[in-house]
C-alpha cells in the first residue's frame, strides 16, 4: 500500500503532537495530497473561517506516489484557506522535503491552533516534537535550514520554512523547502506565520514499503518514464530550457501580458528568455544558467540553477548572493520582468533569489509591482511614498521593492497586500489584474482565450496550474485548438481542471502532463494502491475534487459574480500580435462551462451533480 | 569482461532514482536512507555527485575485517559482505578511506555496494547516463573520444 496510513496532528495551541490512522475510506475516493487533504480540511474547518485566525488549519500532504520510483514522485501540497483570496488554497512543491516526510512514515501533517510564541516542528520518523523557535524568528529560509541542521547535528535534515515575508503577513507569502522550491501561491506561508510556526524539519529513514504489486509498479513506472524521455517537451525542451522554453513562444502568439496587461507583447522578452539565460554575459563571459536540476524522483529535471553576475548593481559587495541558487522559471521571469516592462535578466534573477530567501510568491509580487508602476505613471503614487522613482521598466525599482517586501520595510508592507487591496486603497481597483484576489500568471487571456475561462473559474483565484489549456491552445497537447477561439473551450477547461486535480493528488508533478495523460498515470496508481484506479474512475476523482473545492468556496461566500476577469481584459483589446483587436470572450464560454460542469446558472453544483460525484 | 560502475557527475540532475533503485533491489522498499549509492548536492556550485564503492583491488575493508566476512566475488569483482559471518564490529567502516561501507542498525551488520550480481540497479535507473556499468578497463574511453574529437576538428581545420 503506497499510503503510509498515518497522519500527524499538531495542536499548536496545546503544544501536542498526536498520531492518527489515515481515513482509508476517504483515501479511496480522494486519492491523496490535494484531494485527500482538502477533504480533511472541508470536514474540519468552517468555510467562514478567518484565514489568519487560530481556527484556520494548515495541512502539509503527500500523495500515494510521493517517495516512490514513479517519475516526479516527490511532491507535497499545502492546503489551507488562503488569506489573499479567502478561497481554498492549495500550493504544490517539489524538492526533497515531501518525500522525506513520507519516508518518515507520514502521509500528512495537520496543524491547528496557534502557538503562543514561535515554534518549529522536528520529525524523526515516528517521533515529532515542537521546539522553541525564538532564535530563528526573523531569519530567512536560507539561514533557517543550516541553523536547524546544526542544532540537531543532522546534515540530512530536510526543511520547509517561512522567511520574514511569512512572519510579516505578506498575503502571498510562500512556504520554501530545500532553499529554492516553493509551495508558492495564495499565501500559505502567511497562514504558517500567523500560527507562529517557523519551520518543519524532517528526517525519514523508514522508506515507502509495500506498494501493492511491486513488479507491476516497476514495469508501469518504467514505461511511463520512457514516455517522458521520448517526448519533445519533457525529454528535451524542459531539461534544456526549463519552463522558460515558453518565453519567446508566448510572446510570439501575442499572449505575453506586459506592463500590467496594457500590452500583450514585450519587446524585451528575448533579453529575459531561456536563450538569454544560456548566453555568456558581456561582463564576465559566464552564462546566468549554471545547470538544470531535478526534484526528488524526477526524470525531467526542468529546475534552473543560476549564478548572478558579481558586478551587477544588486549584489556588488554581497557575496551571500554569489553562489548558485534557484534561477528563473517562466512565471517568475514574466512576473518580475514583462509585467513591469523590466528586461534586466540579472535584476530579475536577484529578485527571484530574494523571493526564495524570504519566502514570497514572485508571481503575485511581480504583478503587484506592475500595478504600483502603473499608479506611479498616473501620478497616483509618488517617489516620496514609494521611496524610489518607479516607472515601467525600472529594474532598480523592482529590486528595491523586492528587498522592502522581504524585510517589511518602507513601501514593502503595502506591496505585501497584493494588487487587489493596494489598488483599492489608492482608488483604482480596476488596475488590479486578479481573479478572486489572486494575481494572474503569464498568459494573456486575450491571446489564449481558454485561459480566461480557466482563470475565472480557478478555485484558488487566477492560476495557470489549475487548468493549463495553453498546452492545447499553443503547444497542441493533446490536440491543437485555436487560441483565439472561444468555441469548445468550456469542455477543454473542464477536462484540464479535472485531470490536473488527479495529478496534484497522486504525488506527481503536473509537468508530466505535457507527455502523460491519465492513461499513463492510471497503471502506476493501480499497481501502487488498493482500490479502483481505472481511467474512468480517475476522471471521476478529479471532477469530485474540483466540485468539493467549489462547494467550499461557495459556502465561503463566492458566487458566479466572482467567476470574472478584470475590466481591462474584457474591454481593452489587444493592441498587437495575432490577437490584435480581441478582448477576452469570457461571456461566450462561462454559461457553457456551468452546463458542462452540471452547475446551475449561479455556479452551484446541482443536486444531481452532487449525488453523481458522491459529495 | 570485468565491468565497473562509472560515474559522470556532470550528467547528474539529483533525482535520486539511483538511491531508490538500490534500496528497492536490496530491501524491497523505496528508501534513500538504505541506499548504498548516495547523491551529494553542493548547492553553492549547483553540482550533484553520485558516490558509491569503487570495489578496490586491494580493499581496505576486506583487509581490516577480523572475521573474514568480506570476500571478493570473482565473477563481478565486487567486495561482498557475508552477513552470516559479519559481527557488526564496524572496523571496516573505519578502515575504508571513502566511507562507502556502513553499519545498518536494523540488522546489526554492515552493508556496501555488491554490484547487484553484475547488473547494478542504480545504473539501470539513472535517466541521464550519469551512472553506467561499463568495461572496467576502458572507463576513460568516452573522455578519450571527446578529446580525440577536438583533435579531429583541429586536423580537419588544417586540411581546409
């Protein structure tokens, strides 16, 4: 059995750690990780809960394939009610931490309450203990990891933690593990900070034993790895260029949101692209990119490891930033770069390092800076308020804001509110490029129409990782559809959303879905886990998870009105590129989507749908 | 032909498939903590290096063992631990300069790489060719070929 069948419940208020059996009835219908942890969450937490209150809970969950030889089987997710959105939050991370938790014998950890003073959790196989973290409070994630290894005299500890952003309540603070992997979005790190929980240090030596049919499992995982290796995206594009393989592609299709979505193409895209990361710098003759890196169990290895130019203004005399660390992924390069009109690759890399170091989401941060720069151009925000001149294109403003947000200084706390609250505060809410309070990622729905619907209906606010129709609309995976067309996109979005929920619940990385369909996942799950993991049932599991999340959000006060896009995308047409003259055609897709989903016109699952899915 | 494990660290991505394959082969579980091959990540430089026993011709572990529990397998060249004889004294772990033989508290014996009877699971599992199992007398052949290719280019240049 690929589940460890054991969960750890940590009551931070009482200071207790207790072991419970995993609810196997739920595991057989919600699988694991995202699905299963969300089931626990919705059963235990009132939808009306205030996200930063002790009544909110925070769950770190692995999937059945986490810690196995299934390719990319090292994922974990953090589930809570998000402070940025007020919706269900579920952020997924790679690195090595998730597998280590599983190796220690736990499927998930549920945190409840709030510690009276800063604590961290130390897990060594069956033993879990809370420790005083006063001496770690105020430290960055980069300082916390070596500090905990030293305290416990264990160089093999794996650590997930929050930096100062999570302590300071930056509403899009992230949980960082292994120095530069992140459960990045929706502010799960802020919730961790609100609980006075600084870090979780894990050492697991028990391993994952007893997959259902080891022989069949090895055969299935080997076949699936061959599919990844033979695919142009997962076998060549991602290992060589990372997700940055998309920068020039998306710019060419005219779906590169630029300067707070004023434009859909960025003239500086080539300067911040994968190719630019590979090219020798003029200053020192070295490339920004040092190497690629895999997460636990991953045979794709799309991760970027970069080194900064030591003469760049951001790091002169700051040797602590001269080592290799997590480089730019496409979303970060876009949000820190195109969204602000900044084309300085080193500045973006530095800002990305800072986001990792102090734990905050570069997408929401970068997109919020985009709104700040627009407000500055309009004269609404001034140099005196901001502490710096901040026109579009200013790398110095970007890196200054990154430092302020990390440390909670100057204008940083305002930027830490996210663009929805910040633009409302300064009287221009229409300039917030968000859905349900969460900033958009790197695909303009005027140029990729299906993504408009995917954003509008995403259960965690605007997000590319809930239904990535870019795969179909741009890359032709699994079939090519026209990115400028709205017809047929309702069914496409639903199919992507439901399938993604399964990938996120299995313990594997959604990037495998460039090459794998659920038909590749099913045999791996079936060999690993007791229960029915046929293709048909997996589709049902994905749809069930999606609707469970939706019901939570509806009960938390979201309505059909919130399945919307900002006015700019609905009324201001794309100025250039293939999508020139187009706005996002959300109204043409949304009613059909509700019908496809079996929801009423208010976006609520009908009684028949609830019954069909066994909710 | 005698074969040996050959490691090209520059190709390693740090995925740990080798560690899981090793533990699965020897213990039937996915458990890097029990792996006899370990991948080390040097994050300051971004380098990942797999490391395991290189099967010394004159093995320190074998010579140090007071009960002759370590013997050389003639067909594979691997130094083998006979668990029935091993008394768990750990002297071999002190003698080995490379740290590749280690004590296992669960069994009270030591463990080391035994080349999986001539078909190492780590090499099979490695997705990038960072770990291969090749002719022990020619582990440098690919590097020689790479340098030869440079000469070939030079020569071709002169011919033009």
